C-alpha cells in the first residue's frame, strides 16, 4: 500500500481545498483590481454643497424669484439658517 494511503488521505484533500481557496482568492483579487482600474468616471461624486451654492443654483434655474432669493441670502448671511444667534 505505501505510506499515507497512496497520497489520497486527509492531507491531500485538505491541500486541494486550500489550493482552490488560494487560487480563487487570487482570481477574485485580480478581477476586482481590473474592475477598479478600468472603471470610468461615470460614478457620481459626493460633494457637499454649501447652502449659498444651493441657493444660487436654484435662483439661476428660475426656481425662486428675486425677492425669495434676497430673503434667503439675508437669512444665510445673518447665520439664522445654521441655528446661530442673530445677536452675536
């Protein structure tokens, strides 16, 4: 018979499973790396708009009239929109 049952004992079965896991991990890592490097710039970028930029954009788009724009700017400039006390 020979040592270790001709090479088909627990040791070789575990070795085959480990080799499959290693190769599977390397292939998955390679696919992830290629996808990460070749991904286009079509992802939305996360940007935090300050309130004034949002207000300017809404006014430029015609969503608010000049009176609403002026009032909102006054509120933003005075700090009332951020919860700050008007009497600082």
